[in-house]
C-alpha cells in the first residue's frame, strides 16, 4: 500500500455455513495509505459467526455499509 492510494477504510468479512456474517473494520479510516507492515489485531471470539464453520473470508476496501465505485491505488 502507498500514500498515493485513495484514503479508504479496510474491512475483513467472515461468513459461516449458516449464512451468518461478521465484519471487522480497520480502526484507521485511511488504512490503504499505510506504507509499512501493520499488525491488525482484533478479538475473534467476539464475532457472531461459527468459527468452526467459516465458509469465506474476504478483505474489502471502502465503506462496507455504503459501497461506491471509485478509488485508486494498489494493495
């Protein structure tokens, strides 16, 4: 990631086999502009999904609640 990227939030989305979804938002709203490796820690036990039945894990860029096209840069 680089400072030339659009300043965008990042999130992780977990889905389990029952269809339950958990989203973890990165605390930095301009996470896409970080230039160094950054540890992103969160308490996985607080997620409301069945961790033994995870179907998919995704990394998203932008506003998960109001997705809009746009932005520039590289991850």
